[in-house]
C-alpha cells in the first residue's frame, strides 16, 4: 500500500463517481433499480429462479461499462497517486474505471463485473468467458459460472480488509454514494478519529453524517478541485473553501 511516510488518502466511492462516465446510479428516480427490481436480478433467489434473466441483466451492465471511459474524478485520483501520495481506493462499484484511469490500489467491496466466479464457491474466480457468461458455462468444480458480484443478502468478503485500510487514512474522501447499503457505508466509522473526512456529492448537504465536511458538487468537478489543493500544498487537508 505504498510508503508509510507519504500522506495516505483513502477514497470510498459509489456509483456517483461513474455517473459522468455514463454508468447509471442505483437509487436515482431513473436509476437502475427503478428499471430492474433488485429482487428479480441481484439476489441469490433471483439466480435460483431465473439465472438467464440475471445473466442478461449483467450483460447489459457490462456493455455500459465497456462503453464508458474514466472521467475527470477517476483521473484526478490516479494523478495524485502518480504525484507521490498514497491513494487507496475502496469502491462499491463493479466497473473498472478506477483501474483504467491508472489507480493501482483498488478494492472492490461488491465485486467486479468483468470477472466470473463459481456459483457455489465465492473464492473460485475465473476470467470472463468471451461474449459474457452463458448458461452451461461450467467452472472446473462443475458449477455454473456467475458474475463475480456480491448480491443483496450475501456477505461482503473484503469488508475487513477495507476497514483495515480505512484505519490507516490521513484523510477519508467519500465520493458519489448514498451511504444506503451496509456494511459498506459503515466504513466511515473505521477511519481514525483525527482524520478529516470529506464527502463529494451533489446531495452532500443531505447525506453527510455529522462531522463530515461536504462539497456539494459532482465528482467530475469536486474531486479534481480537491486534488489540485492537495497537490499544491503537498499535504492532505480540508480547505475551508475549495477554489475550483
Ligand atoms: N457526482 C457525484 N455524485 C453523484 C453524481 C455525480 N455526478 N451523480 C449522482 N451522484 C450521487 C447521488 O447523489 C447519490 O448520493 O451518487 C450517489 C449514488 O447513490 P446510489 O445510487 O445509492 O449508489 P451507491 O451509493 O453506490 O449504492 C451502493 O447499493 O445497490 C447497491 O451494490 C449496489 O454498490 C451499490 C450499493
């Protein structure tokens, strides 16, 4: 996770950081869950009931991810890392935009849509078959392959690792998440008490828990503005006002 002497920014991201790249968020009025009820496409029960429908749902999302490009927020975080800061990204997103922007330390709490896994053993990961996962694609343990994504009601395998990373933050940056899903949203409680926390989201005023600084802007504007501050100062601090 990089040189312990350098300032360590821990970034916790949600669907909002990928919104400006053209990837739908979940809980907006025109969000993904408005078109596709969660219980029909993103639960173990949905998979048992109609695996073909689940596979088609994730094919559509994978196409959106493949058409998407990293935006200014993803790129600013990768640039900060290249300029000597330790940057650890913990994302709820299943897209690969942080990686494609150049971030090297990315932990996916809810899985990765461009990977496959055994439908009986979550530790068995497989490269995505060309053309996506089809019924009949069997892992070497003899079970149907499924998207390597954490569904509602399933455990979040890397949450303990994420808490350990958050506990080493000099500053916690939260971007583009409604903080609606546990245990992911409780990550904020694992940052050191003396580490500043700032939340970037157009709805920041409504979302930010007490004690969290808020920047009511889109990720594409707010994150580069903050990164410029930190870059110029050579340290992580929460400016009173963020000058764009
Ligand atoms: N820039 C920054 N934030 C934005 C932008 C933007 N351009 N557009 C929308 N947002 C914010 C919204 O205001 C909202 O607070 O992004 C957040 C998106 O919230 P959700 O749709 O609930 O997405 P997220 O918080 O990532 O959901 C968490 O829930 O459905 C599960 O597994 C899924 O990982 C997901 C988890």
